[in-house]
C-alpha cells in the first residue's frame, strides 16, 4: 500500500466511486455535480465514469432532491445527496426532519431510508452568513438521523463508506476548508470502513482532554503541537459522529487528565458541545474533573463577511492554545 | 377475512369488478364510520381525518394499479390504504394504539404504511409525500421495474413548495408517476376559491409540461378510466400526469372542526352526490348488481369492519419498552452513554 496523501475531496470521491462499483443501487444526486464536477469539486470526474443516471444533476430544488432521494431510498436505492452548502438544508428540512428521520420509526419498522446527505459546511471562505454555517446540532437533535463530521481525508473516506452502508439516513457534514488540504495521514487505496459511533483518540497527553469536531480537530492538533513545546500535553479526541456519540474514550481520558475542553465551530448557545459537557456532568467521569470545563465555540452571531471578522467569529488555533494553557496553569 | 387482494380493472367491466369497487368503497366508509364512533366514545385518542364522501377517488385510482405499484398518501389516508389492499384489523389496531397495529402504536392514523401492498405511507405533512413518490418513480425507472408511483394529495398541497419541486422533477425526468389531487374543496377551512386564482387545479400541470385533467372524483368509473390512461402513459415512458378529482369531504377537517366556513346546505348538496349511491345507480342500470346483491356487499363490508374492530380490540397495548430500539434499523452502533 502506497503512502498516499489525498485531499478530502479526493478521498470522498474515491469512497463514492468504490460504493458505486460495489453496489448498483448507489447513485448521487445534487446541483452541479455532473459535468461541473460539484461546487467544491468533490464529484469531479464521477459523471464521466458512471454516467448521467448515477451522477444525476438536478435543478436548484433542495426539497425536491432530498424528497426524491427519500422515495428512492424507500424503493431499493441508496442515494447520496450532495447539498452544495449545508445552509441550503433549510430548504429541504421537511424531507430531512419530518420524513427521512422518522419514517422507519413512525411506520413501525417496515420501511427504512438508507440515504446519505453530504453537505459543505463551515466558515472561512468569505461567503458570509448564508453560506458558512455549522448546523450539525440541528440534526443531532432529531432522533432518527445519524450525524457524521469527518475531520480529515482518511476519516472522510472510511466514514463515508460506512454511511453509505448504513440502512438509516446519515447527515455527513464536510467542512469546506478541509476539501483542498491534504491530511496528516495517508489514505489507503481500496475500501476500508470506519464504524459510525466510535470516537478516536488522536493523541494522548496528561494535562487536558480536548474534544473537537470537524476542522477543529486539526486546529486542536496544531495547538497540541505548540503546547507540547511548552510542556503542556493535550489529549485530542475526535468523536467523528455526534449521533450516535461514543463517550467512552472521553470519560476514560478525563479520568487521566482531570480537565476537559470542548471545541466546535458552531455557535455556543444550544450547540452540540453542550451535550458532551452535559454527559460528562451527569456521567461517571465527573468526579475526576479538577477544573471547570472549557467551552470554546463560535460566537453567537451569524458568520460575518470581512476576513478579520470571520476569523474572529470562530475558534482559531491560538484560542485553543491560550485557553488550554490557562486552564492547565490555573487548575493544578 | 379483513384483507382484500387488490383487483385491477374497470369497475364497470364485469359483475365481479363492480362488486369489488362497491365493496371497497363500502369498506372504506364503514371503517371510517367505525373510527368516528370509537373516537366519539373515547376509545381512540389523538385526532382523525375522515374521507367519507371521497371513497371513489381512492377506489378508482387503486383499481387502475397493480399491487407492485406504489402510492404515497396523506393525513386523510384511510381510504387509500384500504383501496390498496391493507388489512383492516391492523389498521384499526394501530388507531387503537395496539402492539399489533401496522406501526405498533408508534404512528397512528397519519403514518400507516403497508409495504406488502406498495403503500409508502400516509403523511402528516401536507405535500410531504409528493417528492417521495417522485423518488419511488425514479427508483422504478433506474431499476427497470416497470411500476408506477401514485402520489395522493389534497388541493391544499398544491400550494406547497413540495408540489412545485416534485412536479418539476417528475416532468424533466419523465418519471412514471401520477400526481393525484383529491380536490375536496377545502384545505382545512380555506376554500379553493380563496386559495387559488385559477379555474381548475389541473391547469397547474401546464406550467410543468405535465398534462392535467379534471375529473368527477365521485364517479369511480371515471376515476378509474382517467388513472388507467395516466398509468398507460407512465408505463410507456411518457412521463407524469396530473389528475384533479373533484370531490367533497362530508365530515369536518378533524375533530376540532365546527364547520364554520361552509354551510349545511352545501354539505347536503354534496351528500346527494354520494359516490357510493351514484355507483349503485350505475350498476343497477347496467344490470351488473341487483338490489339484493348491493345489500349483500354492504353487509359484507359491515361484517368485515365489525370483525376487524373486535379482533383489534383483543390486541395488547403498544409496549414502550421497544421504543429506543425502534428509531434506527439494525441499531448496531455503539452508544456508550445514553
């Protein structure tokens, strides 16, 4: 196996190609995913490899697209919907929340919806408030949806293949800044699957447990590199899926470090990181905490446009570094 | 026996077909009358949306379909469910919140689906089933199944964005789907006169490149014939058809309805156009069924519904113990904490 360093776009494309080769019922639908290759280039050449039926361009019609995917999923297909910007899921919310998420439960188990909804999420591209949100918390609050947030090309490929295998609707939130960046680890050729609902401990350090999702994972890793030089050692945990959520490694790590920081790009109020904190507060690791939990999240504002404003709105590496340094120094 | 095997064919083509059409309409009406009675006596909870007066549309449409053809239904979906061949006992059991109900008590009236008869489910969201039917038709086309999908929806749904997006996708992809609008005159309390600025709802098809037809929805034979033509078009690869069936709901929208938005005279006028009575006249005139045979059909429907209610009553109440495990299919992921 060669040591291939792919971008997340390439890794996602590879996963979709593998799935389409493995299963004739897998197809992709979305806006500009055909000849155009996707707004962020994720589908790339798949249209030429698999044809217009299976890499299906749609009109700008998010509710219709997701609804068609739900109906197809109920009828033997495994659709992958690409939503150009996760903000546009708002247009399709009825089909995601009232239909896809609930059908299996409501009808008593006779039907199921094997559907993957991939969406480009997050800020950092200067696209302002309607093209930059991190909405994963919306979906995590809807029983019946699984919510995946890949943090690297390696994770993206393995998680997407598992999401496509899953018999339930899976929301797959891809941070758009990650699309073009090669990851820290090689992406194996061929199929491999990362199970949904298993947190990953990326590095272990004795001083502070950092739980981060999506792009915040790489920022937490960069912060950990920096702090290591100062003699502060971080454990970084990527839950990878926020629904279902695997708390085991988080509890285990808190027992060792006694300190917890949770980092997300989404606004703090009502955000998913609060669920992690609530579980810690009500779970087996509470007694091990030596310090107040650190919440590091996006400001409670729409994502602004100007680069310095946009950057200020969400946690950066230096924020993680300073808050981590502070909590470790103040709570010995 | 409370299940009927779907019969395909013209309601007026034979005595057998006429009998089936009348029995189906009668089963729908008796079932809904029983449901209304059970609600009235406090034996059912929640809400209910009755389709009494609209039985011909469900029956006529489904008689033009095969069992393998799929439907999506609405909050007012008991008739579609019965006409597609659902089991009455499992339906009533669901409404009674029994474990033996179609949804094991998790869905109730607005969420009954029946995979065996191609019923992808009623829907509590107005217009929610239309894009789903488009997807079912897309799957049929991609898998070369040769089946059609029918989306039942009311006049109210035609003003939802879901109708617009679904109709457009159906048209551009030439999908084997039939958009069936049951125009019963009211979206809850708003009349079609207030909610539309067009003469017939079928005209909307033009804007999508979909042929649209307005048909008497209380004439089961006319409903069948219009649907048959639409099915033939769909199966020939000619794409979707929009059918507007003009009908009327005799009962209120739901239990809370005090009928303040329409007159008793209007309701009485429509009761004279009872689809069941209309069909009885027709089959008598055509010597397909005698008065005695007609009475026998209704007695059979009544007996089936009584049997279904009695059987359903025997079921055990739905069990909360299974709820968490029912959210996902094959819950195999490791949820360490909860």
